[in-house]
C-alpha cells in the first residue's frame, strides 16, 4: 500500500536522476551489466550499485540476465542515441526535477536555467508523448468549433502530433515553429504529410487559414505576448475563420496553478491564465463571441475565437 512517504511518492524520479547523473545509465547502455562493472564505470560504491540496480529492476527499467542487468524499453528515453520524439516524458521529468531544485534561486533572480542540448531534445520528447486519446479528443473539439477545416495552421506544432492528426482527417496542414525546433526535427517532419514553415508567433504568421490551432502555446507567453499572438492569429485567418487553442485555464483545469509553478521553474516568462484573461485578449484582437469549452475526457479546455465574416 502506498503512502505519502518520499520513497513512495518521489522515489522514481529521484532514482532516475541519480542514475543519470552518476553515469549508471551510461554504463548500462555501454553493456556493463554486472553490478561491479556498473560501480566501476559510474564511479559509485558496490553497495550503491546493487541497491539501485535492484530498484531499477523493481520499477521495470532494467531486467536481470545471466550476465547482470540490461536496460528495458522503459529506459530507452535516456539513451542519447534515441531520437527526440521517441524519448517519452521521463527524461523531461528528470530535467524538471533539476529545475525544481533550483527554484529558490529562480524565484530570487527571475532567471530560469538555460536548457542544455539534451534537455531541449528531452522537451521535444515530452511534447510528443501526449496520449493518443487526449490528442484525438482535442482535435475533435477543434473540429466541432470549426467543422471540416480545409486549411489548418498548427502554431508551435513541435513534433507534429496534432498536425498529423488534422492531416489524417483531410485538412491541408502547415506546421509553424521556431528554427531550432525545425532543425532538430527535420528528419521527423519529412515523414509527415504537412508543410513546415519557420516563424515566431509573436511577430507574424502566414495567412489564408480557416483554422488556426495551438496546444499549450500561451503558457509560454506573458499576457502582452498573448495579445500579440492573438492579433497575429486574427490576421492569419480568412473571414469566418476560427482560432482554437488547447490550454489549462485557471479556474477550470485542476492542474493550472501547479503548471504555473512548472513554467516558473523552466522559463523566464509564461504562466497559466484565467478565462477572463483569454476572453479579453481575444476581444482585443477582434474576435467575436469568445468561448472557453471543456475538452471531453481530458484535463484541457479549448479557447475559441471566431473572426467575423
């Protein structure tokens, strides 16, 4: 039976962090599976090696073999050779732990830690790990807001999970993101049935779309940044077009306040925002009848604005 003890609630992420930091994972991926070999390769004690390998096996991250231990697929995300979109959320969870440990300094200075190259790849892996059911529910909600969209702009689309789903349903999709994202994921995007363009949503967006979509885009922006973004969205839409953004809205999503702290830990700007803040920003941009809708069977809300015909 579980409890609130640290070894029940926080054991896993601390264990993974310690094994990554000491080089236990490097040893395992290099084929050093015996406890004594792991200890030597990682520079840890024999006692530590035995304890953490048993704990990793208990959690399903390694399996015991006649030659020691070997990583399972559950640990694959920590292998530097794993493509970013295949890493899953675990490496980003460990990166987030480091950010949370640094949170007192961030709170004092207002300066968040600079992401590392591997941390950026891990973030993309986390963005790609949205469950299939949640993804389909969000796209369905967006299509209810604007039935049968012909041209969709996916702003900040990253790994392209949403873009691919809109395309699968028959839309011509353009994925927009910043150059560093597109450079990292170029090979992955080449396999998707979407157009890819570079851009900064706070500066300008390409035009001619009947649906502009984004997922958790506004959490990385300040309120002035959201107003700039919504203004650019308005210009990107054809007359009668629709904006649909999947967000965690304060007062509606039970995770919103906690995710605000998460954004504080990892970014110099960004937060979660209230329904009134979204409505005001949409109206200022020219949208009519803004709505905040629940996305069924998910923790998300859909922020909807319509451009007059």
